[in-house]
C-alpha cells in the first residue's frame, strides 16, 4: 500500500477515536456538576455530533458504492453499501429529530403497546430493538463487502459491538433505576453510541482511502479491462512486412481498420490490409512511373 494512504488511514482512526473520547469529556466538564445535560438529553451538542458522524458514514458508504460501480463490482458487493447509506441516513434523522422517541411518547406508550414476553422493556421502547434486528440481518452481507480490507472489517465489527451494547442499555426501563443511576446510565449509553458512530466512520473511511491507493486502482482497472476485453472483439496489431507502407496513426479513419491478411501477398507474407495503405501504394507507383 502507498505510504501516504497508509498514514492517512492510521491518522483517521486515531482522530476519530480521540474525538469519541474527548468530546463527551469536554461536554461533561462544560456542564459539571450537571454533567449529563449536554450528553444524556435529546437535541443536545452530543446529539448533533452523533448526527454529523452518521451522515458522514452514510455519504462515505454511498461513495464507495459508486466507486464499486465504476470498478465493475458485482451487485452483491455494492448493494450492502447502499443499504448502509440508507440505514445511517435514517439513524441520523432519528437522532436529530428524535423520531422514535416521539413515536414512543405520542403513540405507543399512551396505548401501552409493547412486545409480549419482554417485560423489561418500557412501553414503546421496542423500536430500537427492531432496528437492531434489522441491522443484524444485513450485517453478514456488509461484512462480506468489507472483507477485502481487514482493518475496515475489524473497525466495523467494533462498531457493531458498541451498537449492540448501546441497544441493550437503551432497552432497560429507566423507571426501575434511581434518578442518579439513570442519569449515569443514559450518559454512558450516549457515549457508547458516539463510539459506535466513530467506528463506523473509521471503517468506511479506511475502506474509501484503500480504494484510492494507486496499486489497488491499477489492479482493479486491469481486472475490469480484462473483463471488458473478453466481451469485445479484439483487433490485434500486426507489424507490416518490408515494402509495405503502414497506415499512419493520423492518416484518417481508414487507418484504424482491423488488420488481417492481405490477399495480394503470397503465403507467409503478412501486412496491413487497409484501403488507405492501398491508395498510398498506388500513388507512389504512379509518381514513380512519371518521366
């Protein structure tokens, strides 16, 4: 891998990891001793930061899908990236506008709608659980699309682990906890969500940078050219024999005719059979015969 690309990948991972740790610490310190106000509540600076990271992940995944189309990837490798882009975009909107919280508080919770057998969930809180199940269904296809880049693959797996952890924490009914414990638990949950978003951006960013590597691009372009050549008639260039006037590169459209056997030549003689070359020979012969 190109050293510039390798360094950029490392710096991206380090920067996002630092962001996931330092940003919550700064927000907590800014509101201390009410450390949870800018982190645990909805529509806060923490929510804004999570939204930005999720939108970056969505955009990066979409760009990877487009690059894959250009490089001739199969649909099995491109569709997971489009699904990721759509999923991250929805999660960003959900974080920004608190969609599932509004549905829970205005529709599900007042009607005491819940999933039978999951008594530990507060009424209406099963939405996040359903989103997690949908993500796990798509996960095998996403991992298959990322397996060509081991660093991106492992970063994405870490993001999934953080997401599962945050979903489990979100599923706990806050009414069962004291207020101080609830604030701490929800603060930690938001921090884990931010870490998951940072891992997703790191995974997809690393994958995108890997596709920008000249060696990778050359190999992919060669493979694509080979595939296209197998589906397109080939016109092999045949060197002209002595005495034959070859068609110049800029002689005109006739000079780009496919090469083949010249019927005017004897057995074993190979030359360029093109109308332009034939007219050139006739012209030379005519001029040579003049007094």
